C-alpha cells in the first residue's frame, strides 16, 4: 500500500507544486518526505497499520516549503 500511495503523492506533488520528486525505497512501514535532506513528514508507526498521511495534508505542508525555495 505505501508504495502505491508514494507514487500517487509524488505525481500529485509534481502536478500541483510543479516540483521534482525522487522516490526512494525505504524499509517496510516507512513513509517519510524530505525537503533539502530534512524530514518534514514522517508517517510514524501508523504506516505499519496502513494509515498514511493524506495527499492533501502532504501538499498543504509542502506548499510553503517549496514556494520559498
């Protein structure tokens, strides 16, 4: 599930924020988003249960970080 979610979120970030996105395979139950090598979103333990951060939350969190670059 997290792999599919990551691909969808990456596509959404490319489309909505017009930014380049690199997907890096992590360990099982790991979902993190980094900006300039700093973790800005960490799915935490809930990811192992299949509960992922929503696409909207991710875009809303990243929008000010990306636009200020």
